């Protein structure tokens, strides 16, 4: 059984889901539902976990599209799942193909799921600190608009991520980030400089006219139910999924 998965759907047929770490077959230190294929886990375990997660959502595992994430601003438009050697190095994918699920991997970065159910356009983006600063989420929204989406209709969901109260960074780094996105300026609970990536993402979406937004309350660093790279270093990856009926 898949663990405490967070899944929501809209009346207009947009579906969003975020996994936790439970319900899979991976061994320590990737226990249990590691969905990341480039973190050192047994590839067979990752393949099984991806099948388990997809089936628990009513999805065909072969119809889930993944990315090679590189903390950049690039976006790829996808109409069908890639062949294994053809997976692009991007941090956002966009589709106008209903029924095709898009997936994003994270373990502290902010997973961003977007959908315009009227236009039939969806996107998944990986927004770490570098990607948020580079504008990967605005780039994803622009790609959606090119396929017919309207920001006023886009539904946005951000999943479990390290919160601004925990994401400690050097003061100079906070200043660099805040110069690009002031909303990301933060301070830890112990009074040191921090960055709030999710707040930065939501500010970007607000400026783009995306009003229907929800944010997960889960901080991955604080939650033992979620993978956190900052906490554990060698660990698994969570996934966010978006698809349209």
C-alpha cells in the first residue's frame, strides 16, 4: 500500500498527486518509495516503485513522463513518453495531451504542478533555488500559454519542500536570490539567513496571473515521512504527478 499520498482533483478534470516515502520496496537508505533513478538505488527497486505509485493513482506506468532534472530554466513540450535514451535534460515539461501524466522528482526542492483543464494543457516543474532564480516556473507557464492555456484558468499546486524557516544559506546567497525574487527572502527559526523557494514560486505565479494556487504544508526537512537531501544527503526522491482527463 502506498503511504500518506496527497492527491487532489478538480471538478474540471485536473489531477495532482504528491508521494511520501512509504509503500515501496527500496532498502535503507532509500526506504521505501524512492522514485529517483539517479541516486544510487537498485534500478529494479526504482522501476517497481514507479509502477506501484502509478497504479495507486490509476495511471499506466508507461504513460508517465519523467525528466533528467538539472536545476535549469529549460522546458520541453511532450506528446508521448520518451524512449529511455531520449529523456531531455530539462526542469519543466508541458503537454497538451490529455491522459498523459507528467512527473517531477524532489527531495527538498519545490515540485510545481500546473493545469488548465479548459485548454487541456498541463505542466510539471522542478523549482530548486537555482531553477526558481532562473525562472523555470515562468518559462513553464509561457510554454503552456503557447499551447492555448490562460493563466487566469491555470490551477497551481506546490508540494512538499524544505520551508523558509529551515533552508539556511549564506547571507550573500540570500541577497543574490532576493535581488531576483524578493518574496524568497527568509530567516530560519534560529535567526540565520534563509531562502523560501516555495514563496518565490508563488510570487512568480501571482505576477503571471495564476490565482488558483495551493501550497503543501509539509516541510521535507522536518518530516520523517518525506525524503530530504539537506537532512540525509544519501536518500530517495519524492514525486509529483499531474494529468488531465
